[in-house]
C-alpha cells in the first residue's frame, strides 16, 4: 500500500470537511439562497472528495479489494453527484440565476455517466476513463459558473478560481485520452505522482470559494446597514452613500429630481388599527411607490412615514409623471385588517435641479413644497 498516497488523500478529506463547516458558517450570515447554496456546495464537495479518494485507493491498492467493481461504481456516483451539487451550490452562493431545472439536468447527466460506466460495452472501457470524463465535465461546469458576470467585489476570487479549473481541465482531458483503451503515450506521469498538484489546485479553488462566501456575507452586512428593515428601502445613511457613489462616477448627470413624500393621517392608522397594521401599510406603501419608479431611481425612508426619492436624469415633466403615478397608486392601496380595508393618501413635494451636489438643497426645497401640498390637499407643487 502506498501509505504516502493514503495520507495525502486522508488529509484532503479532513481539509474538505473543515472547509465545508467553515463555508456554511460564513454563508449563514447571508441567509436565504446563500446558505442553501453553501450547504449544497459543501455536501457536494464532501461527496466528491470522498468518491475521488475511494476511487483512487481502489485503483492504487496493490492488494485485492472486496467488491472492486461496485466500489468503483459507487465512488464514481458519489463524485459525479458531488460535482453536480458543487456547480449548483456555487451558483446559488453567488446569487446567479440558475434554477432547480439546471440542477436536475446536472444530476441526470451524472446518473447517465454512472449508468454508461456499468453498461457491458463490446470494448472494455476502464472505470478510470469514466472518472476522467466526470472530472472534465465537472471542472468545466465550475469554470463556467465562475466566469459568469459578477459584481466587482467577486471578480478577483472568481477569476483565480476559474484559473485553477483551467489548469486542471487539460490535465483531466489528457488523463481521459491516456486511460482510453489502446496504445498509450506517456504525456503525463501517473496520477499518484502529481496528486499534490491536483490537491494544491483544489485547495486554492476552495480558498477562492471561501473568499466569495465571505464577500457575500460582507455585502449582506453592508445591505443591512444601508436599508430599512421594515420596507426594504434605503435608510438615511444608505441614501447619502448612494448619492456619494453616483457623484464619484465620471458620467455627467444633466438633471435630477427629488421627491419628498409624507403619508397623510398615518398616526390615525396606528391609533385606530394598531402598529402591526401601520407597519403592514408602510411595507405595502414602499412596494407601491417603487413600482412607479424606474430601476435607476433611489427610494429611502427618512422618518416614520416620510420617504424621499431621487430621480436620476429626470426633468420636471418626468418628475410630475412619477408623482402622479405615486398619488394614484397610493390612493388605490388598501391593507386588510379585521375584514376591513385600511387606506389613505400621500402628499408629494418636488424639486428639480442640475448636479448631485444640489441634492441637500433640493431636498429642503422639496420639503417646503411638501408643506404646501399638505395645505393644498395632497397636490405636488414644483420647486425648481
């Protein structure tokens, strides 16, 4: 028995289990899809590492191994399903649009490869050839996921991880052709002699995935500190930071509009129906207002029932159109409570100007316009 090879595979299994636990811990901060993706990836990674280790031990063992055929098939199945789960889990961790249908396709492909490996082909194909094919397809899938468009924060670890897979891919392809029945040319040494390179690349790849998980947690912390938990809108700090980010861009914004909104008689809703209904109305109000705005516009909750919106590149006409949509949407908004429907109206003040540096002044002008709207019966006077 090659004990050095055995120790190497055992260390790889131990590291993979530790990595899985740490990955799930990091992703738990992000919750939701990120946690499910991390768990799926971790389970897949453990299955792939165990399958690969068992497969290599059976092939490398100089002594007879009980049930070698079934052992190789089970190891191949674990590795194939593990790689499929890793691809899907990584996509979910990075919040990519890869649905469960793609996961079913991956697992069906893994099952098909295992089935083909058990089929009695006229030409005897070594199990190692099927394992090489599983590795080629799995590494290609991981590389495709990492090369998908990502946010700037993910880009460096994603590219480094894809680079590791790009190095492994030709090695696995060469192994596939060298293990195929027929004349062989020794282009690369046996796997037991370059297993250290394989494990080093996988360890680097794992480190990149850890970085991606930690960056995802960082984004979640940042999002929570910049958003209002009840409505999902930006809070005051998030609103100012988004304006600062826009100001640092080199693109010139010719015109902006600031809309300040205040829900009419909101205290009456809280006093009569309770704060739970008031909170439900605030959440529904934010959703209704957001549906009237463009994707590039900002919406923030700056007070109890006060909201402010920044319309980028909007003139007076565009601002009036958005305000009209908001008035109509809020007027028809109803929240159920004890068999009745609770609703009210909103007052809107608008100010339009040139340049993001004018946002504080425009917000003060929009505030004054809002007070005029209150006195005028929920209209929206323009302050330019």
